[in-house]
C-alpha cells in the first residue's frame, strides 16, 4: 500500500480535527510506525528463515539474531537489525525439527533473551534453520523538499487499513491531549474492535515460510 494513500486517509478521517502542525507527514509517519508494530504483534504478517552457522570450534552456544553476529544470515546476507520477533520453528541441517524452549529435552534450543538463541547440543550439525516471525519494516520519513514525505510502499495489507488508521488516531490525539477520557481513548477502543472484527471474519492469512532443508555443500 502506498504511504501517500494512508496519509490522505488519515488526514481526511481520524485526524481531520487536528491542526496542520499536529498532522504533518513526519508526525503521522511516526504514528503509523507504532501502528505497524501493534498490528505485526497482533497478527502474523511476515515470516523469514535465518541460517545459524554453528561454531563448536570456539565453544559458541549463544547466537544473536541481528547484524552483529556473522554466524547468523538471511538469504546469504547479514540479518537486519530489529527484524527478529519470535521463533516459529527450528530445523537441523538434515531437515529434522528441533524442539524450542523444552526444558525436558537436552537437544532443545532456547531463547535466552529477546534476540538471543542458545544452541547447546547440536555440534554434529553444520547449520540450524530458524523460522521466525518478522517485525515490520518501518517507514522512514524523507522530505521531498517541500515538507511532504517522499512516497513509498508500506507493508500493510489493505484489510488492516482501518485498524491502522484508528491506531494512528489514538497516537495523534493522545499527543495533543493525554486525557484518557478524550478522543484518543475512543480511537484505541475502535482499534481493538477493528482487530477483533478482522479475526472474526478470518480475512487475514498468516504468512508462512515453507522449510527446505539447508544444503551444506554450496550454500551461500
């Protein structure tokens, strides 16, 4: 969906009563990013596969799911920062599934913090494939030279436009008046109700990554 379309819908609807300053492109994009985070938390909108190259040679058992760890890659490149939300599943190099956070299983892997994975007993395997839920790609405000934002694509399904706009309204009105009994509270209630309606109707299909066992030879 185009950013310009979302901004126009917000200004003509949920933000219509706010001043021009309070609904500038830069501010609304900030609210939109918070809406994306809330919606990606609520719905499984994007998944990805990360490849962890095991390093038993240096007794490494903790791997960080971001660009700082050279042993973690996505499509052969460094993993993006703030991309990892949570594990969906994990697999050995031969395709066997690995238990996750199972205290009773010695071959389980564990999430030790929000972006770290502990892999203690898989030294015999060259790689571990981790299927994970992605955080949203946030929108960066870029001025087109006249105070408006350069148009870009936003990773938001059209079915979630309504709850996104309600969340933008909640954040924008809250920034003007933090009183919970005012407009911002109403928009947050509408956001929750709109999300519930999406779930009842079943109009969002969770993104799913089909796992293909990693090939040790020739993998790039």
